[in-house]
C-alpha cells in the first residue's frame, strides 16, 4: 500500500498549478499549520465534501493491561479526530 507524503502533495501542487518547488512546499506547510492552529485553539476545521477535523477531550478512566490483566489508569488527554463527509465516504466506497 502506498503512502501519500508531504512531498507528494507539494509535487502535485507544483504540477497542477505551475508553482515553484519552494512555493509548493510553503503552501502545504501553511495549510497544515493553519489546520493545527485552529484545532489547538478549539475550533473545528470543516472542508465541504471532505470532512471535519476536531479535538476531543477524553477523561481519565480505568483500563487494563491486555497482556497481564492488571488494572491501570488511562490519563486524560486530547485527541484529534476526523469524520469524513458522506460525499467522501461514497467516493471512497465506489472507487475500486
């Protein structure tokens, strides 16, 4: 299975829009930085036809070590989530 990397995004931007390599990398960095900053500030990031990124605050809870069965506290944390739009799901499901 192939992986899409930051470099791949920059190359595609360069090819589609005739950007310089440096400008393409700057654009990719700016987009990802803006997404990160918005999430850090507690904002949802929505892309129509693609999906929504948001941060969830998870409370501390009791869990267990699956190997030993010993109880352990799972600490409170913030996690980034992505929920794909229905249009995105349909496109992925119908692409073979």
